[in-house]
């Protein structure tokens, strides 16, 4: 049996007797698409099988909403920073990242499953063949295209399956809020510690020592005198404040170096404006945190006055403001201004003048 297709001139898109699918079929024909098979999944609406699939869809989309909401709540309210002595933070902190991953993963998984089930079980079966063509679209084809888009909405069945549509919105809306939570959450939570900005301060800031200069100490808290460091030697020092040698102040370890006389003079001759006044006699102190990836740069070559980072082999010239001379590091190590107090112990006259570590450094 041969089907007669009216020509473009014969077809009247304003004919009230035409169904929307008639317009869709004609629009497809004009685009070089022949619909060779089209059949609804459920010719009789409201069957038990259809209702069962709708309930499955509603469950998946509602689960998407619950998981997305849980992600937003966890991102904003879950303890994200380790708190010493706080049992709640100590118990919940390790699960912060796993909870975010699990809730967001579940939300995306259930949304994807819902879309697959909807397309495979509810949308009509259709087989079409398309031929390529060129040229602009006239007004009639614009009407036909609009009808095609509206027909896609009809095929979704949202008017008849309101419960599924509401479940989809209930799931998709919280998932959309996830993107906003990343921005809003970062504004709600200031990256502070005890009300102070910790991105540009370390344990050497006097405000963490009741406004007094912070002493340079060993890991056990013992203060350090100049005689404790041999000529050409170096030691790792920590801020002499409570928990100064713990992870609470993981960005504060500093390398105190006792230069030889000639090297100390060369260092003073090369000093940059920002580091003026930071050297005390033949002693200099530089951050131990590599400016490439945050590794501890602690391999000191006494003969060349180079400081090596063992992670990626960056090298810093100590006698020239600890500037990088080899490897991936691109920024000099920050210098800690030091002097000696009335009791003969090393103190930091101020915090580092520039942020320590790499550009993306963050404290836990």
C-alpha cells in the first residue's frame, strides 16, 4: 500500500483537523526524516504495569532529592576541620569527604537511572530515517518544529503522570542546589581559626602569643640560642606557642641556618627589600614548606648553600633570598625575620611577610 504525502504547497499547517502528531510527522518529512515505526509503550493508559514503572521513577527521583539535600547539609554543617580535644569533631571529621562523595554519587546515580528507566519504559518506541538537506526554514516549517517540541512534552506524559513529574522536580531541584552550595557554603564558612584568618598567618604571628614575639623552639618546646647551631649547620624550629609543633600549625616549620661569615656577607649583599632586617648576624630562617607542592625542603648543602626539596628536586639558593634555581618551584621561600631577645633566645620579630607554601596551600 502506498501512502500519499502531500506536497509542501498542499499541506495546510493551520488545518484544525490535524493532530499534533500529524504536524510532527509532516515536519519530520520536510526535514528528510521518515518515521517508519511509532508505538506507545502503553496503548491503554493507566495499566498496572505503567503505574509500577511510575512508582519506580518516583522512588529514584525522590532518592535523588534526598541524597542531594544530604550533600548540601553535609557540605555546610558537617565538621570539616580537625578539632583537638573535641570528641564530636574528632569522631566525625574523618567522614567529611566520604559523606560528600557518597551523597553526591548516589544523587547522580539515581538521577541517571531515572532518566534511563523513563526513556526505556515510558517514552514511545520510534524508528526514523533521516536524509540530510540544506536551506533555511520557512514559516510553515517553524510551526512544524514548534509542534515537534511540544509533542516531545506530550510523549513525556507529564500532564497525565503528574506524580512522576513532581517526583522529578523534587529530585532535580536539590541536585541543582548542589552547585550553589559550593559557592554559598564557602561564603557561610570563613576559613578562619578562632576568628583569625589562617591563610596569611602562621604560628609565628605575635597575636597567637599574647602580642609578644614568638620564640624559636625545638620540637619539644625548648627555646634555641645561637650557640645551639654550629657554623654551617641548620635545624628545624617551631613557634614557641601551645601546640606549635603539631599539625595545628603545619605551615610553621622553619629552617634556621647558621651561615659562614663569607656566606652571611653575600646574603646581606643580595637581600631584597622585603627581606631587609630579617637576618640576624650570620643566621637566617626560611620556611621549610616548599613553594612548589608543600613538601618539606630540608636537604641543606653546606658547601653550595643550596636547600633541596626531596619530592620534586626543587633547589633554593639560600644566599640569594632562597630563590629557586632548579626544579618546578617558581617562588622563593619566605624568610622569617629573626633576632635575639634579652635572655639570648631566638625570636621572630614578626610573621612571614608573604604566604608560605604553594599558591594553592590550604590548612585543614
